């Protein structure tokens, strides 16, 4: 058994042994679990893919005379932002779209600019056009504001994502006879393709399936800088069926994460467009797993062959909230580029980038080896399956007027 404090001491002395979740497979194959658990101190993970539940909050500072953004209308590069907090705080979500923008009318069904692109431009140091109409009060008399803002001039600029780093996810297919456009990408008719979105054996929560080390307060790689796990993510669902190795067989745990935009890089925080669906953002996340025991190390030896994902029809079952699936498939099979669904060979593609996930895990490994990144103790664990937390769907109820 080791402690995080002991591992941090080794990091500070430049003595920590750090490997990625890819590299640990060969280490264990060569040395076995017991010896590897004694020698290896940290296993780094990574993921890079679209995460629609992403956003940023900004504090722009006070104008002269003062203006109250709350209750008014606020736009950043023509993208609507939410300002219902206080006088000069703004929240911009990555899926927000301009009310009417020619950039989004170049080709039907394409959304070429949205909130994710605004956040990326901020990180790049670009000027952002801020337009506000307010109702005015005695203490905040200004009613209109048109100006340019940038990251350097803001008091706070914080990435806050309520749901990231999904622990496993669906494989999306289309059983209908027409092309459909989804957050899982373009799906061709009659099982024309299958899209998935996970780094598999490199994905953080798949290397810590029971949340033994990742918890509230865990320090992470976020968007090219450092961030923290702030809470369990929305739709956190730890009680799903699992394999014998405790790997979830359906979408399960999620993380809410937070970090300073000033530290981040657009290489790891990219606004992207999903044809026919809308704007989103690709976010890079890497999490260190401290090797505190043989059990924890064993979880980090998960391979793509061990991880099963459900195949879901997005033409009917998903939009109608049906729970039936078309079977399961491993990430090892998905990464061959072809799977079989209903006896038909179906080409596969990933919305997340495995090479970029490898790069994130390597960057985080380098930070630790250079003594630039130490580990943190979680201040509270993520809710596990014993918590009783289950994912709830909205059951619509009739509103009766009195």
C-alpha cells in the first residue's frame, strides 16, 4: 500500500515512476501485478472528444457608468450568453447559437459558429465583440454597451463543464432508410456506419471504474492547463450493469470539471460543428491514477478488448427513449474499422481522437516527471453504485390551470 503523500514526495524528488495507461499494459505483462504495483507510482490517462455540456463563466468588470447585465440581453460575437447572476457575470455555453448568423447559413443544416468557437477564440487571445442591452437601475444606469473584450482584460475566465469524461458510451447506428444528423455525427441509412466516442483503454473513468482515486478535488489536465474535478457530472449513473472486471457496459459515471481559461490552449479546447445538430466543443482531459494498491493497478490494465459498449439505433430507439439495444461490441472490435450488426458488416469511426488522448496522457506524464504537477487527495468520493443514485428521465405531467 502507498499513500498520495508518499507518491508526492517521490514526485518532488524526481523519483516517481510514471507510465501511461497504454504503457502499463506492457509493464504488467513483463513484471506482473505485484512487482508493477510496487514499482509504478502513477498511471496517466487521457481523452479528447466532443463534450456538449461545456461552458465558461466570465467577469467583465464594471463600466462607467455601471451597467447591470443580469435581466438584459447579452451577446458574445452574436452568440447569446446568460447573465442572470449579477451585474457583470456571464455564462457562455458551447452549444449556444447566434439568433441569425450568415456563418450558419452557408450550407443547409450546418452550424459553423457557436459558443464553443467563442470560448476557443477567447483562449486564443482574440478580441470578442460584447453587445448588451439592459433595463437600467438607479445603481446601474447604463442601458447599452458595445465593446471588445479579451481574456487578458477579464477578472475571471473559468471553464466549467457540468458533464465530461463519460465512463463508456453508446455506439450509434441508423436503422432507418434516410440519413440522420445527431450529436454522434452523421449516420447513414440502413446500418451504413457506426460511430462511437471514447478513448477506451485510455479513458480516465474506465481506468478507475469504481472511483477509488478520482473524486471531488482531484487535480487534472484540462484543456491544456490544470483543472479540478468539482463534483460528479450531470447524468452520473454508477449503478449500470458491469463486467466481471467492474467495467460499465453502458454510459455510467461522469465528471463536472473546472479550470482557469488563462492556462488553456486552443489545441485542447476546440469549438466544433456537428452537421445538422449544432455547435459543441472538443475538450482534452487527462487524469493521473495514483497506484495505491494492487487492486487499483489492476483496474488500470483494462484493455479495449475488456470494454463493451451497447449498439443503439439513433433513428428510433434513442429519440423515443427505448431501452432496447442491438447488442454489444468491444472497443477492440470498433477500432478494427468494422463490426457486425444484424449479420451485416458495418464500418466504424470514432468522434474522439485516440492519438490525441495518447498525447494528453504523455503530456501529463511529462509534467509529473518534471515535478510540475503533484497529486491531490480527493476531499470527497464520487457517488458509487452503493449511493443509490440512478439516472432519472423526465416524465411529463399535464399542467392543470386553477
